[in-house]
């Protein structure tokens, strides 16, 4: 438990002490010398006067020490506060989370609802056994399928059969040059080529309830290309979820120009696939949901411990007052019923 003395150290406090010392202690000392010279009893009177000075000197010294100590304490507290601000600033740049500045818009919450949770599972289409574990999740779940893979079409069929929400996980070019996979959109493509790719990918795994980007830090930063993609989504009547793989995403500006709503990822759950690490990230997401109304958290089918973690947490989160929604409900329909 910390105890603080409410002393405001300042130059004014120190000057006050000095003035007190000059006007009282030095004046008294001067009077002592004069009295000592006036009579043969001067020595005795000087002793009495000195005894009067001692309490004043001690009191003055105590004030000076308190003032100095309070000044040092204030400097130390300022250093601690500055260090804390630097830590917060650094944590905001971590790729695991990117909470938006504005409150999150979500489904209308029922009385007693603590917050709405959306889980999105990316990269389906590589492995059917990995996918199956997520199909057992008891609540609403959005699963995004990559196009052009050996199991893309079958993964999409199984997701719909399990009554989970299906998104197209649209591959897009990244700044780092990583290969995004089949059916990708690259910088330099014209509008006709982009639309042809989108139609082809939808025809392979559709119908879909929405779209989000796979990689895409280069494409999502390009406003012109994103307006083409978002216009396609508007035509197909499906929402777009920005996975926020870059901090300079042009998706919000493109969406505003087109007058459409989008979703934005708040957390990547499985940058570290350790069970406890993923649970820690989810706990951060729950704080966002409780504070702002809802949260969107993205994981991946290849995280072996993620499906068991989500299934284990589901009932406990329901009991705590959280509700679950599919991504499209969160983006498109603020009045949608949540589960």
C-alpha cells in the first residue's frame, strides 16, 4: 500500500522557509548579541535566547528536508509515468491486436448482455480434418475458405452443412512478397481482371455470406483497387471484413466513399499457438467487447489447440453474459438477434 504526503514542492515553498529563517532566526540571534553586551548577566541571557532559537532552527530544517524529499518523490513519479506511457505506445504497435478508436457497432444487445463476440477462422481449404474440429463449435462461427485448393469446395460444403457462416478468404498481394496462393489479386491488375477473379472464386466455393482478405497488406492499402473489390461486394450483397494486415489500410476510406459498412479485425488469436497464450489474447478481446459492445477475433484452422479452447470457453462465456454472432450479423445488421 502506497502512502503519499500531500506536499507540493516548489520554489515558492523554499523561499518561504528562507524568509522565515532570515526574519526570525537571524533577528533573534542579533538581539542575543546586543543583550549580552548590556549587562554582566549577558551570558546567562544569551543561553536563554539560544534555547529559544533551537526549536525554530529544528522546525526550519524539517521543512527544508520535507520539501527536498517531496521534490525527489515528484521527479521519481514523473519518470515512472513517462516509462508507462512508452510501454503503452509500444504495445499498441503489436500485430496481434488493433482495436479501433471508435466504439464498435454490433448487434443490439439483450438486457444483461456483457458484449458480443465474433470468432472468424481463416485458411480453410487445406485440410478437412483440421476444419472438422471447428464445425463442432456450439455457437455462431464464421469460417473463411481459401479458393483454388484441393479441398476448397468440399470445405465450403461442410461449413454450410454444419450451419456455420462461410466467407471467401480472398488472397491478395502482400508488401513482403509472400505468395498469397491461387485466385489472388495483385497490384497492377485492371478492373476487369480483378472482377473476373472474384467471380471465379465465388463460383467455386459460393454461395458465401461475406469476404475477408488473406494477406493483402499491399492491396488493402490501395484505395482504387479496394473500391473495385468493395463495389463487387455491394453488388453481391455481401459484407467485407478487413483483416487489418496493415496499419495503413485504405479499406475504411474506400467504404466511406461507396457508402457501405465494413468490419475490422480487432485481434489475431493465434500468433502464438500455445493454449495459454491464445486464451490470454481472448481475454483481452473480452475486455474490448465489454467496453465497446463487441469484438472480432481471427484464428486459423491450422492452430491445433484453438478449436478445443473455443469449445471449452463457450459455455463459460455465455454464463458470464457474453453473446456470439456471425461476422455478417455484426457488420450488416445492428438489430440482429444474437445467440
